[in-house]
């Protein structure tokens, strides 16, 4: 276990370094942020001063080294647009995204997995076919379009739910979250459904495929021969065996949704990190772009690590030591 | 769960959500962009000035067509060649009760270089040498050289109280601790890219504003902003997209407000000896630059059908442009008539210039900076292909376009330019005057255009304090630049606002600002 953590840590450091170089070079190649931000009437003197002030006249490698130097001292930089620390900025928006993603993943899992199990258990029934048809809709119809439909239906025509934004925050177990108020829930429900549809489709298909395959296997036949009820076979044996691909996809989806829920966040004007990063890219706010992408890499490393640990719980044959 | 219980549940949630919007003296605005900071000296961004104008006042104000109006200063005049005297308004108090005096003006101006960011506010103080306090209500601004446009620069120069002291920056302003102005609203709270909440300041010198509480919601996504209005979550939205304008115009529940903006889409033909992207005739790269020939530039101009651009491409949301700023601006000349569309004459000019078969040229534009830039780009390429040119049109994101444009990498480009100060010096000094870093002119002159006659007339204007003489010189400069086709203006873009029908009245502004204190409720009873 210990060796596993060490090797994972080393891998993570290499990945983060490689990522920081790629991001830095990519951002550098786009161009000079001052030319995007500066007021048209500024004189060349003002422009040159600014370029010097932000160190943009330095060669790429020196800019990179000074960035790395600052990071080593725990300073991830200040946003050029907001003049506040990048970490503060990202973490002030993170709770909103976390809420949205947790509710969305919750909906996707709670509906997707049972629906997939059923569709795999009775693959020829009418309702199984209906579930599969809906799941195709779930991941083939563009998110922003479904988002607009939800808004038009529930906010504009029916007027039941707000069209966007985040609701009032309340305190729950000492954490400030909009999930603690009814108003907060009324705001989160539409974007969460919107965000969950793709994942739900994915969950349904993965679970069904695993289920159909598992139902043909010998252990299920033996279990049946032994006289075990189907309920017990499905939930105690099959579910556990088909969990590995589901957990893998669940983890990756969790990461990518946290990092890039941007379409839903834009359509529903949800004040999360996805919107922050898109705004930063449009304004070439370099410190925010670089730091955010590096934080995303760290996030993925953590999620993958957690998934590996979960694998070991699900399947005793997986050994974390990595030997053999 | 039974169906009825589910329905009740949703209805309860909906009621809870709708409840806070019920107060009649509240105004909720859905806006495309907001401030980046509450420090009024951080950035020159338009949406920053628009938002902070509610909390802070400027010495000089601008009316809805950008002509100057008294603000915290009641009058101003040059008393010597390099000294402007500002007489300040008496009896004005900051939100914390301290009186506004000349010291605050001096403090505000001197504070800028230390606290401003990448969109540097030093732009507005570049002519200021020193600020001298004569008495509590008189300030003398000593300028570097003659500065006739100083009052225009001061229309975005916000005044903060001197007692906040030096060393306060974005943190103190964003938390509200230092967000003390003389403006019509007090600061309540703000989240970056979120809501700015404001509360009426009863003792404002302009008199009470109609709204007790104003929430400026930032909703950058066009579709989301429109949905927020349709669902009743906001009272008024700005920058209504052209695609929604038609349906809203016919919707009895929604009022629309339309006005010309300061933004004009200009074609910028490079007239340098060597063009950055090659020009081809019959597939072969040519050495000379056809755009240097005035006849070619005239042909390009004549081949543009501006009526089609406005009525078909922009669906009516524009006005044909015949010069670099809208009518009524300081320096707009009446001597240039409406632009004509004459494809035959254009072909003749092109033949005279030695290009009977046309040429192949790259044409690069922005695709997201202003409404319609990408479609106008494509339409222009088609219009020029009728002239016999082969135009490779490309519309790029602003983050890619602007740095490359600054490096002068485009042979022919198009982007929007707004004469934000309402007078010609802003535009001509930046885009038309020869590039001259020492004098600070021509920073945005990417075409290499340089006409000594224009430069002389324009510079003479910037050195003239007399208003009428200066106006005449700028008008002459407009005529020269347009005869030369230094830049080819195409259309003035229009801006659309939309609000709940019969709830409010609002006079749209040419600078596109949405000012809560200029919006009035319609009395229902």
C-alpha cells in the first residue's frame, strides 16, 4: 500500500510538471494578454510599462521559472483581471460547482444504475427497450439544447422553477451551501437534471451491458441452480462483479464534470468554476488559466487514486502493491 | 410519490423562489457583463465604469449622446494654456457622511498609478501633471502640454474619499469597507461574475432615484439572459441578440428599446509597401500592394452595399456608416454624404488601377466581439467577390485576433471601434494618425496609413483650446481621412434592451450603459 502511494505521488508530480509546461507554452502561443485587455486609447508608453510590470517582456523560460519559483513558495499567482489570489478565486467558486455536480451525479447514479440493471435483467421487455431509447437521447442530444428546453418548459411557460442562478445559501453541518435551503434546491434542480442526462445515459448502458453479460455466466447459473432468489443474485453477486467499469467511468465523469461543467453553468448562469475558466480564457487571464488547469490535473490524480483503492475493495484479486 | 404530492412540492418550491422578487421598489437587471473589481481605479473596462457609476460619481458626466454634462464639477474652463480650473459642487456628502471637497479630487487622481491594473486607468490621467487645491471647491489641474480633451478624460474618473488613505486596494473595496462614494447607490455586496447589490442613497445631489434596491445580475450567456427576462426573474436585460429581437418585438409582454451604439465596424486595408499576407493575381504572388492605390480602396468602398448589410445581414439592427463615428459626435462632418453602392464604377476603378481580373486577398475579422461581426465579414467577402476579387474571409476569436492585429499580421482586417469619449481625438489619435510612439499617436494604426496633411490638421486640433476652432479642425480631419479611405466604415451597430412590458421607461444610451437611476418605473395605479 505504502509503495503504491509513493509511486502514485511520483507519477502525479511528473504529470503536473508536464501539464504545467504544456499549458504555459500553449497560453504563451496564444499571445500577449495586454493586447486583449488594454484600452484602445492607451499610449505605447502605457502598454510597454504594463508589459514590463507583468513580466511579459521576459523570455518564455524565464516566465516559466519564476512561475515555478512562486508555486514552490505556495503562491499560485494573482488574477490579472480581478487582482485577487487565484486560489482564493477558484475556491470561492468551487462550492457552487460541487453542489451542482453532486446532485447531478446523484441523480445519474440513483436512476441510471437501477434502470440499467432492469434493462439488462429483462433485455427483451418493452420497458427495457424504452429505457435504452431514452438513454440514447441522453447522450446524443446536446446539453445546451436540453438546457434551453428545460428553461423554456419549467421556468418560462410553467413558471415553476427559476431560470438560472444559484439560490440562497444556508448552513448545514457548519458548511455554507445552497443545498440547505428550499430556494437553493429550486435553483439547483434544473441544471442538475441537465448535467445528469449524459451521465445517466452512460450509466444505463454500462450497467446493462455488464448485466446482460453477467447473467449468462456460470456463477449465475450455479446460483440459480442453488435456488437463490434473483434479487439476491443480482444485488449481491452480479452488481459487485459489474461494478468495476461503472466505478471507473463514474470517477472520470466526476472529474470532468467538476472541471468542465461549463456548458450547463453558462446556460443556467450557475456561478461555478467552469464559467470562471471560460471567462479567463476569453480574457487571456494567464495566472487563472495555468493554475486552474494544474488544479484540474491534481483533481484527476486524486480521483484516479481513489478509484484504484475502490477497485481493491470490489475485487480482491486487484493488488495495490503493483508487484508481479 | 403520488403525482399530486409531487406537483404540490414543486409549486411550493416555486413560490419560495419567487417570493423575494415581489417588492415593487426593486429593480433587477440582467446584464451581459459586470465589474472586475469595486475599486473604481482598477480598470478602464466599459462594464466596470457602468457598474461603479452607481456607487461613485465623476467630475464630468456625459449625457445619452456622450456630450459633456456637469457631475461633481459644476463648471470647468482652461484659465491658462496648461491649467484647467474645475469648480466643484457644494454640499455633496459621501455615503459615510463626510463632505466632498477638493482634497478628494486630488487624492483620487494621484491614487491611480499605484492601484490600476492591466487595463490601465493612467490613460485618463496621461495629461495630468499636478493637481493643485485652491480652496475646498476649486481645483487646478496642471497639464503636460495643451490638453483640450481633459474634461472628456474625466468622464470615467471616479472620486473616492481621501480618508480611505493610501494602500487600500481591491480587497478593501470588494468587501465594502472602502466602497464609499458620492453616487446614487450604496454598495451592499458583490461576487465576481455574480450579483452586484445596491441600495438607494437618499442624500444624493441629483435627488432620490426611483429604486430602493437594485440587483445587477451578470448573465453572460445570451440565451440565459433572454430566458431570465421571459421567466420574470429580471426586469430588464441588455444586449438582446438579433435572433431574439424579432420575436420580442412582436411579444406584447415585452418592451424593446433600440439605439445606435458608438461601435462601427471598420475595414482596415494595409497600405504598407510589403503586406503581411501575400496578395495574388491569377494565383501568383505579386510584389506591389494594390491597396496602396486609392482607386482600389475606393473600389472596395463602392462595392459595399450598406443597405443590404443593415437590412438583411443585421436584420435591421444597424445604420449605414459614412465615417468613423456616429452623427452628432464632436468632429463628425456633414460634408460627406451617404455612402453609395455602385458596382460598375467600382469595377471601372479597379480596371483603371490595373487589376481588371481582380486579385486574391485575405480578410480577417473578429467573430465574437460585437453582434454581427462574423456575418458582416462573410457578407463583405461576397460583395467583393462580385467586384471580381477572391476574398478569403476568416473570422477569429478576439483572443487570437487582437494580439495578431497588434503585430500587424493582417493585410486586410475588420474589427469594431467605438468612439467612447464622444469626440474625434480619441479615434483619430489612436487609429488614423501616423504611428508615432514618441507623441503617443497611432498606437492602433495597423494599416501603415500616414498622411502628413491629416496629421497636421489633427495635431493642430489637439493643441486648440477654443471649442469651435477645434471642432472645425476635427471635421476637416474627418473629411481627409474619409477621402483617403484610410479606413472604410461599414455599419453602426445598434444595441437592444428588453424589459417587462409597461413596467418601466428607459432612454437607451449611445455608450450602451445601463444606468439604474436613468430607468423609471411606470405607475400602474
